[in-house]
C-alpha cells in the first residue's frame, strides 16, 4: 500500500507543467513506476511458472473501479444519459480490450522488463482508445450539447488521461486487486 501512495503522489506531481532541468515530468514518473513495480512483475512471472498455476477463464467487469457500474446507475437515474449515451460507458469496449490484455499479463517466458513494458503498452492503448471513441463521437456530441468539437475532444482526452492514471496506479501485478496485471493467474504468494 505504501508503494501505491508514493506512486499516487508522483503521478499527481507529474500533472504539473513544471519541468526539472528541461526534462519531461513524465520521465520521473516512468522511472518511479519501474522502480516500484519490477519486483511485482518478477513475483507474477514466478507465479505463472509455478507447476500448480493455471490461467483462469477470461472475465471482465467492463470498466473497473466501479466506472461501468456507476455509469449504469447514473443512466438509470437520468433519462438523457440513458437515451443518448446508453446504459454502459461509450468507451466500455476499450476497457474490455484492456481487460483481455490484463487478464493474461505478459507471456510466461517474458522478462520483468518485458512484462512492465507490456502493461505500459496496454495502458497506453486504453488511453488512445478512449480518445478515439471521443473523436468518433465529437461531431454528434458537439451538436447535441452545443459545444465545440474541440471541447468534446478535450473532455474525452481528460477522461482518457484520468483512466490511464488510475490503471497505472491500481493495476500493478500481485496487488491482490481483482483488476491487477495478470489477474487471470492465481494471486502471488
């Protein structure tokens, strides 16, 4: 838990426009993530290789952390959301594709670095998918809500960034969380 608090603080600091010596604020976060996660990736790879370890059948909760459930609740309370956006988040397919990657985690013969990189790529793909969902809907949403397409793009980009930050913090392997990297494998010892 202590590692997650440190990572959360670092992620919040990275949202600042300030840079240190001209480097991107994300570089420091990437280094911190790597430092905090590598032993967990090793633990997952050891667990995957254990003789009693088998990959469970794929399951998904849609968008984790209560996002799909919360959207469904809101859509059932507010007619305009249900009628115009449906009862599931418009980007839920992105979450399910992300869950497919998280379910298995990295290949069994992966290195810890490859596992870390695969998780990062899965998270970046989620971010890109949510932004793309907004891009495909921006003209219709612009007309419906009488806002500029740029405003819709900014909104979806912000949602995507928040989701990215959430999965970076909450998706580390061997965390005990049901949405962790490699959640289809038995929990680490």
